[in-house]
């Protein structure tokens, strides 16, 4: 059985007032960032518990993988193909097929991370519409206690500079990190990155998490829309793309799946459900 | 000029000299110095390297030697690099990062090795090498080896060893010593007065001049307290043999780190100069394999004994690889930058797997055969040329690695593979010598060869982990994955071969299989092993034939099998058990010993039916042990529970026994860290006042008494494991009501009371 991990649920919450860091005055909307061709300077930054990365990424898969490939730079050894495909399947994608369109490189030192962003991004040979690059657990390797302050500062600056450079290409960026200790200036370049910033919080029950949208101009419903699978995307899919498991883009058929708004309408906050046995509930 | 013969006892850098201590054949100890400046290389953009060279020279940190060529590890091709001589080896670890920060595009090679390692690599010497030494006026002139690093019959130097121990308290902000004892050759001196301790110990050290000071807790407690006391009282305490004063920083905090999913604690280090301080509690190799094992690792790794004693076993295997690279002119990168190539998530799903485990068929069996691959992972690495630079090399395309299709280079022999080969061969040689010693009844030789082969075993065990270890210089995740893929393939082939010959596989676990066949003949097994070895190209050996064997179910989910939870008795009566209570470190000795006593009795049963007839004996023993617990006849030290802290004591929030004990430690001011061991006694497990449920042994007093109900529960749990094959279960939830225990001062074993572990168990 491909999908064996524990169930995960995601709920969308209204905007939170507990924003961990200030946002730009007029960020692009998340929908723009995630469901349409990427405008220059668009990137999404998510503060989240490390372990949520694969499930959240799977939740975003429908939007991210539309005519694109997803490249994950895994700095925290968190990319879990099972959790990813499980979450993606709930969004209506064939878990197995999309695994061929997601590429991963794992980094175990900050120097490897630097080498990846400088030498392997943007990935060559990707599809025409520009790849999505997910930097998972960007902060993790920089938390290593034995690192010298100057060294980690220099490498983080180099990594962030390169990511900012990528923002000027057609690469779409997603950066995830765990909440850093408060008042540590070191993390500022990372915290200030991203035209859209949000946070994923653990929910009250085991396996739940909540994605918050906050800050002026960032619309939580956009995030909801994104998590709901991008109904506009669905409309925009080429004929036959919804045809079933073989095409990798099977639409949701289960009752517990999010109710998608149509024609710009928004459904109430909804959830992503992933059954423990891999089947939609 | 003088000449002497002896052993290279110790070495350490001092300024731009290496200080060498020799244990002379006649018993003398000789201190010599040898001018030495470690060599390093730098590459990268030429203008950056040139600027860096100028800066190094201007600051006097290193002397440029000019441009040269060395071999790039990844490509195997020559690469131009600038050679430098490090002028201040002692401070180089601090200055190197500063230069690296200033010139971030410069690539550094061979730059962060220990000066002692560099000296050994360059001069081709090693600690404990027997050698002929020429010297003059305290300076080494020449060093000629008289044994080989890979020799198996070398002699260790005769050393004078003293055992230092102390009693004291770690409570409060300032740890204190109540008494200090030095034991040497049967004589023991104890000092009870703080004012006398330092002076007495110093006089004893000057008089006895030991080569080795052995302690248990010297790094975490004894030496920091002694140095702090010396600082406070302005006493010139000099435990070193080196007459020159050595700068030391007194620290009591070590570091906690994760390894294989467990948090471990490494105490601070208090090495001595010119003599060794070895702390059993801060040395894995010393604790497991004694001095013989430690010597073996130090010789092969070319790292001084005191230092390798305090390092993980992986440091040893890593140093062997570094030495090989050094001698062959392969550049050793300072920072690991080679990233993993992109792979699809589907590929990741296939490749990111461990060894293959077939869950056991839960039950109680007779005549089970266990076959084990001999050093499977190192053998795969060695025989199939798995090394970071050979996996997915740019020059070949053969997709040789089963299942995941990675390519293995056909043109180069990998560094890691070549480094492993002689270790595997040496271990085989030691095992043969051990068998010979067993045959002749030479206990000394048996112990020596056993310790040496065991130390090598640990090296081989961790060489696979090191391939995937993020800080391993010669590590690469794809190589790690390739080894696992091969191991899975070999277990599959083994299963097919066994089944083709009519065997049924009950269980397999990464590198071993348990098989059964009705009415098989023992003569069939060598042919089966040979066929498996031939098909897999890996050596496999018969571990043994069990007369009976129990594969136990999960405790939480009784209908679910659990790998590595079994026990059984071989036909020669030897027991083998894994994953049961007597193997657990967090069970009290008394309970573990009780379970083991039941198993030892069971080992006399010839078959499953005989096992079941022993149930009344088991129950009688259990009843007696329960009585001893109820009557308070069990010495307290046998009821101590020792658990490793998975986090710092103040971070515990639950109400389990460990959490309560950890919080008790934090409240009492015990300076414990994550990874350290916590010792406590269950005193009143059901008490409403949670603070009374457990008592730390450090806080135990005359009023502390164990809770018999809690220990009877543990006893029954352990007993139920042994009773499971007979279908008998004792109630673990409702032990008999508590009687007021009598406090016992007994410290010796009573009749019927289980003994500690014995040696013949595997």
C-alpha cells in the first residue's frame, strides 16, 4: 500500500492578528502567486512545523503542478513522498503519477544548501511554464549549534540573495521554515522573504493544522482557494486532464473533500482529509 | 646521539613542534620533540587563492609552498592547488575559519585535520607503534617501525596503571568531593580531608609516575572538581607528566547530540599530557572492548589513545579513510558541498529505504536454523565498489545497483571500499586466532583477540552509517542508498534459494534469516550456505540451530509480530535473546536477572514440550522472587532504574516515573543534561503525591524504600515474556497488596536470588 501515514487535516482560519513579522504593504495575492503565471517578484513564504511540510505541499500540489514541475530542496529531511501523495490525492490528483513530476534534492549541510541554490537552481530542462521550487525547512541547517555565527550568517545571506535573484526569473518559489526564536536578528533575511507570507499552525487534534493568512492585502480566502485545489485551475485544465488515476490529475470524488467555489465564489473554510489507509474518507 | 627501542606512547602538538612520548622497553619514559608544520592546500579562483596566501603569510599563520597538483576526490583528476605549511598548529582551528570567512570562494583541503593525525599520516607512524628511535638532546632524529599497523600479533607496551576514584556530590552549583582514592598495584590510598586531597594525590602521582589514570566519571566529575579545587586553593596541581604547564579550561558541561534517533551526552574532556587519563564513562571503545580494543582502534586510526577514546567509533573509520586519501594525494575537502542530484519523488520512494525485514511468524518453533551474512554492509561496500565517488560516476553507465538503477564506476576503485577491505580481512584473521586460542585454552589470547575483533566489528558496523552521515567527509547519500538496495536484493535472493531447497523462511532481518524445514539434516546447511554465498557474492555463516525459539508478538498489539523480539536456545544450550526485558537498559538488574534465570533454566529443555513442562518451576521461582520483593530482601542497588534523559531535566512535563525523576533532579540542582543517565527507585508508584512516587538514588536516604507492588509488576511483565510460549500469563495489573517492607542492608546475593549476567549468552 502506497499511502500508510497517519491522517492529516488542514483547516483554513481567518486572518490572525498574531503575525510573526510585518508584511509588505501590498503583497501579491496568494492566488496570483500560486495559480497563475508567476509575475516577477512573486514568492510564497510559510512558517510551519517541520513535519507539516509534505502534507502542506501535497495540499498545494494541484496548483503547483499544473503544467509545471515541482522541485523540492529539502533542508530538513522532511519531504515524505507518502504524506505528499496522500495529501495530493485528497486534492484529486493521482498520488503515483504526480510523484514523477516532483523532484527532490536533500541537503545535509549549509554548504550543500548553498551549492544547490547556486548551482542547481533554476533547474534545467524543466517545462516551459517555469518550475516551482520549494525550499523546505530553509532554517533547519542554520540551527546547527556547532556552526560559527559568521559562517552561518554569510551562507544564509548568500542563499537568500540567490533566492531573491530567482524571484526575478519565472521560477515560482515556496519557502518553508519553523518559527525562529524571537528577536534574533539573524533570521531577518529569511523572515522578510516572500511577497506573500503565511503561517501553518498545529491544530487542536493530532494531525490537524491550520493555515493562516494575515497582513494587509493577503486574503485568507486565497489560501483557502489554493488549498481547495484551485478550482479555476481545474477549469483551465486541458481536456481529459480530469480523466482519472492514469493522467495524474484525477478530480476529487469523495464526499469529505473540500467543496470548491465556482466562478469566483468562495466556499466556507474547509479541510483536507487524508485517510490513514490512503483512501479518501 | 642515543638509540632506544620502545612504543610511541603519546603525541600532541605544541607550537610548531610535535611532542612525542615513548614507553621504552626497559620501563623508562622518554620525551622528544620533532619540528612539524602540518600541510594543507587551497584552491578556488586563482585571484582569491593568491590574496588568501598573501594574507596567511602576512599574519604568520601559514607559509606558502607554491602551487602543485593533487587529485580531486570526486573526479579522480589532478587539480591545481596552493600548498601551505601551517605555522601555528595549536591555534589553527581558530584562525582557519576567520580566513575562510574572509575568502569565501577559496576551497580548503586537508585543512582541519588534527595536527597529530597529519603527523602520523605524513611520517607514516601511529600510536603504540613499536619502533627504534634515534634522538639527541631531546630531539627526535629518526623513527624506524618494528611492527606493522596491520599486524595481528603485535605486543602492547607494559603500562603502569592507577585507578582514581572519588565520592562526592553533584548537588548544588559547586560539586564537592568527600573522598578521593588512588589504587595502584594492589595498594590503595584514600584522602578524606579536602585540604589533603590535592597534595596527597600530587605526591602519589610524582612517586608512582603512572602511565594511565583510569577513572569512571573523571571527565564529568573528578577532574573538573580537582582542577576547580586547585584553582580555589591556589595549589599547583600537575597531573600531567609533561613538565611544561598545560593551559586548561575547567568545564563541567559537555554536549548532547542525536545519533541514530537517540540523544547522547558527551562529557567535557580532561586529557593529560605525557600520561593518559581514560574515563570509562566517556569512552565507548574502552567500555566495550577494554584497553586491547582501544589500542587496536588507535593504531589503525592513527589518532592518539586519549583522543580516540573520547571519540565515536565512526571517527576511527573516518580517520582510516582520511589517512588513505592523504597518502595517495587525494584532496580532503574541509566543507562538504557536493549536493545530491535531483531525483523524482518516485525514485526517492524506491531508494530511500533501509534493509529488508520480513516480519516473523509469531510462535514457538523447534529446530530453527539461523544464517547470518558476515559483515554484510561492509562486504557489500567492499565487494561491489560502493564509495561516494564511484556511485553515479560521470564516466560509466551500467545501472548496476539493483532496484534503484544507480551506476557504479568500473574504472576507479573507491576510497571507502579500499579502506574497508583490510579491516574486514584483519577481523577475519583475529576471529581465526580467537578460535585457535579457544581450542588451546589460552584465555589471555582469547580475550585479547576477542577485544580486537570486536573493536573492528564496531568500526565496520558504523562504516555504513557514516556513508550517509552529513558530516562525513567521504559520505554521500546515494552511496548509502546503494548499499541498502544491495542488501535487500541479497535477502530476496536468499529467500528464493532457501525456498527452492524446501526451506520455509520464518523471519529475516536485514542481514540474517531464520528458516525451518521438516526433518532436515545438518549436512544440508553447508551446501545451502555455499549456494547463497555463491549467488550473492557475500559470505554467509551458520549462526546456529535452535532447539526451540520463540518469536514474540507486540506487547501493545498482541496479534502483531515484532522484528527483533525473540528468544531461543541453541542446541549447545547457549541462549540468544533480543528485544526482551533483560536486554533493556531501563529495567532494574533484579528484574533482568530474574528473567535471565528463567531463560537459563528453560535452556535445559530439549524441545518445546520440555519447555512447557517447566512452567511449575518457573512459577515457583517467580513466587519466591515476589516474596523477596514483598519482604524487602532485595538490595536497593538491584532495583535502581537507569534511564537516559531524552531532554534536559527541566523540560520534562509528564507524570511518568522518568519525568518525575527528571524534575526531581532539576529541583535538587543536579547538573544533568540530555543524554545523561538518570538513576531512581520506584518508591510509591500509586501515591497521590507524585513527588513521592520515585526517588533519585542521589537523594536516597535511610527512609527510602522501594515499592514492592511496582517491582512485582515489572517482574511479572518480564516473566510473562518467558511464559508466553507455554500459554501462561500472570496478571500484571493486580499484584498482591503491599506489606510494609523491611529495609534491607543486604548487598550480596541470597540463595535463590537471580545472579547478574553471565558470559556465555550471545
